[in-house]
């Protein structure tokens, strides 16, 4: 629940909220929308802190910018394999051999994520 959605149909009790007819007497578990926002922001901060404290950041050599090939932080953004970078938590390796690289955007945009997951199983 983002604080930016307060007062919109995206949150319970907001104008045009689709659940209004089914949940006439809806009450936020913490008592108010502001308390809910604070709760979820606190949860996000706590969880992200757990991850950030456990994962080392890639060293940024902060070179002059003319030749950044020795700067690990710079190289992280163009390297075909991100396995050696500790701060990269999620990524997908694409293969030109099995040709799982050229239709990803098409399938996500036009077919949908469910079908894409089935295609990924076939490509492995």
C-alpha cells in the first residue's frame, strides 16, 4: 500500500474502491490508512535492510571515465554473465545457442507471463 495511492480507488475506502459494496464496514487492521502505510513501509525497510546487510556491493573504482574496463561497477552493467557480481540478486542468462533471447519482449507484451514461463521450461 503506497502512500501515493491514499484517497484513490486502489486502497480500501478510497473513492471508487471496487470492494465498497462487499465490505461496507471495512476497517484497516492497524486502525487507519496512515498506520497501514507506516506498517508496510517499516516492513519494507526492515526486509531491505536484511538483504542489504547480507550482500556486499560491487566495488566502484570511480575512474576518469575514459577507460572504465577495470572498474568492476562499470563492467557490471555490460557483462554478459552477472554471476560474479555479488549485488546482482536476480538476472536471467540468455543464450544465442538455444535462441531464447529474441522473443522475450514479444511474448511478455503480447502473449503474457504465464505462457512465457511455459516457454522458458521448454528452452531449458
